[in-house]
C-alpha cells in the first residue's frame, strides 16, 4: 500500500500538472467497491469544477475544487473536495487521450488542457469520494507534529511501538516501510511497549521518522510493488532501505543479519544488535 511519501509524491505531481484546470467530463466504471460516494455524485460535483489544489492528508489525496455559481446578480464559487485513497494497488495518472487506457481503470477525468486524470486500481481496494467539508484525516500529521505532542501520543500505551506507529488514529500516513526504517534509525526495537519508551527515545524516534519521510519524498517514494508516480515513474527510496525486506542480509551498521517478525499482523524487520 502506498504510504505517506508515495502519496505525497503523487499528489505533488498531479497538482503540478492539473491545478487551475477545469474538469470537462467524468467517466466512471461504476464498480461499487471503488466508490464511497456514488458515481453520479462524483461526476456531478467534478464536472465544470476547477482544480484549485491537489495535496495529501494522511494517505489520502485531496483535490480542492471550486465551481462558478455566478448569475446575472451574484458571483460566487461552491467549494468541495474530491478524495482519492489508493488502497493497495491504486494509481492516479495524468495522461494524454492517445495513451492507451490501462486495464482496471475506474475513472477518467477529462481536463481543459486536453489531458486526462485516470484512476487505475486492479485490486479495487482504493476509494473515491466527495467531501463537502474540509477533510482533516484520522490522526495527526507526522511531518509537522510538535515534539511534545508526539511524546504524548504514546503515554500509557501498552501496544508495541511498531503497532502504535501504524495506528492511523494516532499518526496518519505512516505505514510498514517507514515505521521499520524509522525504528532502525532511532535504535528502538519494534516490540518495545510504546508507553515504556523514554522521553529521549521518543524524541529520537520523532526525528528519525521525519528525516526518513522527507528523504523518501525527495527520492519519489519506495517502489516495492505497484507504486508509480503521476507520470508512471517508479521511486528510488527502496534502494536505501536499511531493514525493510532485508531479512537475513547483513545490517548496514554492524553486519548482524536482519531479522523478521510479525507485529499487529504486519511483517516487521529489525537489527537485533542496533535496536534495543
């Protein structure tokens, strides 16, 4: 599943290629699993709306829309948001009409520039919906959370710190890859009880998490499965993974083989020497 850096990369790419454009028409596949809002509501809201901004909230791509409601007497704009959750295999691509439409395309949004915004999702775990109020996400934003707020999140929590990092109601956007990589860089074992980490350890973890996420965004995210950006190009952060999916390989710091365990149903990778 695309995590925060991948979703950020896609959102930024789509924004650069579509903001300020007007949506001329909308086609949907009408596959029910894909739509949290009805296809008719999505088409009605998007058609003739202007794309003002595309950005990320947690793991959701948010498209800020406005629609001209001017009459002979008044002039105003109605605002709404188009929410795109990529699920496991979703892609949001900006393409020309001549580009062959990939299989499993569930939405094609035609723009005033002549290009198309396409949502492709083979496994159909992604979701498209409309929000009439500002979408804020389920948890706090890991890139901007203040140190004291980060530390307070984990007080008295008996769950392993890895599970707590994956809890989207605490920090939205952090997934398996970046939880493993941040815990390694902070020197914290993933099974440690979150509420027993010291203030110094949590401060170190927050710093590591922010650094890992920002560096991954700079490199276009991690392409370990189906992920590509808005142009269909893979990311490069997977080349810098230190523990994730490196089971049995030597630790980049001490040479000890990386171990794999399961926490909260998720594969978890760590160094038994560097992480305590």
